């Protein structure tokens, strides 16, 4: 099933909590299995620039919530 793509973006403080990045990682990982442009779809669903989503994904990877090869691996499995 398709998860809800909209994430709750924390507005208090500059640093976002792990839970936010867990949500980003979950949604991005799902989108890599069904979309050629997962960052664009996540950006559109959340009304943010795609560069913002790239930053979220980078931080989710840094925190160990998303593997660095998530997109390539998923794409390879579907071919």
C-alpha cells in the first residue's frame, strides 16, 4: 500500500528530530520502488523544493536511517 507522502515538518528549532527523518526515509524508500523521481514526488507532496528533500535524504542517510544505495538497489530489483 502507498504510504501517506506528506510528512509533518517540525517548525520549532533548527534541528529536526530522528522521527522526522525516519518518516522521510520510509517514504523515500517506498518511492524508489514505484517512481523514477522519488525526490520530486516527495517534494511535490510536501510543497518544498526538491533540493530540500535532497537535504532530508542526505541527513536520513547520515543518521543511518536510509542506506546510501537505496535508490540504485531498488531500481535494480525491479528490472
